[in-house]
C-alpha cells in the first residue's frame, strides 16, 4: 500500500520542520572561479564521506573556548526578543573577545551576528547587520580551508550579500568544496541537488555522510524517506530518535505526534494496523517527554541529548523516571575542547 500524493503532502506538512533550502539551478551566473575550486556538475561522481572535524585546527585555546561557550549559553537561554540589553551586551562582548583570541567557533558566531545583527528589538539591539564584515570573516576562515566557512561563503555567493559576487556557479563550487571537506550542511545541499535530479543513490549517500556526523536534519530527512517511500516505519522511528538526540526539533515533534495517537494519523486510518504490528501504542507520557524536548529545542537548538536513549528509550523498553529535559543532556565537563 503506497502513500497517495495527498498523504505525502500531509506528511510533509506535518513532519518536516522549517529548514534552509538551497536549490541547484543549471542557469549559472558568470563569476571568477578560484583556482582551487571545481565546478559542481551533477554528472560527476558524488564526493566521498569525510568529517569536518578532520579539517579544523588541531588545538583550540581552552580559555577562549570557555569565554565563547559562556556567552553562547546566554544567547541560547532565551528567544532573542526576550534578551535584556545587558544580556545582549554581555553576549556580544564575550563572543568578540573569544573571536579576537582566535576561537573559530566565536568567529563563526560573530559572522552570524554581523549578518543578522544582535538584538531584534529597539530595547536590546546592540549590533546592526553588516554583511560586509560577515563575509570578511568567512573569507578569512575559508582561506584556511575551514568547511563551515566554505559552506557559508557559498550561501553568500548564492544570495549575493556582503560584497560576494552573486553567482550560482561560485556558490555550488563552494558547496562542493565544503562537502568534500565534510561540512554536513554542504552535504545536505548536495543531497538536495541530487534528489532534484533523481540521482537518489547519491542523495542517500550524502544524507548518510551528514547523518554519520550526528547531523539532526539529515536523520530527519532519512526518516521522512523511510515513511514516504519505503514505508519502513520501524527504521523511520529509529532515525527520528537519532534526529532528536542530535538536536533536531522536527524529529522530536514527529515522535510526539506518533505517541500521542499511536500512529501518524495524517497517513490515514488504513496505516494504523502497520503500527499495531510494530507494537506502537498511544503513550501519553512518551508523547509528553518528546513535546518537552521539542519546546526546549525551539529555544536552544544547540542542545545535544546524548543521554536520550537512557531516559527516553524506544519501546518495548519501559520508561525510567524523568524530571525534565536536562536528564537527557550531555553532562557539562571542564575537559578541554576536542576540536
């Protein structure tokens, strides 16, 4: 029994979270291709899997990292409009200090702040957008071969901001380079292009590359594929569980809805027996826990729930006690950063 077009549409609306969509177009704007870059062609073999961490600095200053993380935690403690002006000043000061000390994560966040500004209200705005400064940070990090910056520089070229020449040709060359160096965001972009071209094996391989790096959106996309195409609901549930562990809110929402009804009701009642055979039943407590996690991830998408399977295991395992979402979080550590 295959899903109807209407069912797939409803599934997408119900399960898929809002994500950045990067579309590949064969109509490429002219631009100067850097000598170290290659044009992205759908006819070429897909890149091999790699991990972005292998291409980052081997040492990360502990003092700078602590300053950066302290500021980032304040930034992620609230929705941005809820920040006070003093909190916004503290965030900006800490991130800028860590960036000046050379921390790559702080520099990446400063690029984001320069692109979007910091503080969305007149009462808490402490930095106005300056895309030119954002792109300058990206160019500096990209010149060092840092995968995150190569991907973000591709986005800048695609949309033509901050002095980056608007060019799909350049944008996709940067996505290709970033994916080759293990950027999961770039791997996801290539997966989208391969999917649009019906190169489904290459799409799956790129999704798996990102998934193996604990990329939550990749887990979510793999789960959607299992639901809509293969109807392997058991595997879909496992991917959604992994997506939740990796911090993907849409995956948590999918499991919240699953255990609220005992099946994904938007597929239609005809699908309920398939979930009955898997032993899936409505479970108000499981559903509540996933709803709590989704709420926490809406505020702080940085959360990594490495203890999820201990405190919220999949059936038939029984649920242990639960205080709140912090039970599932990776414990804080004073160990130096590993990457």
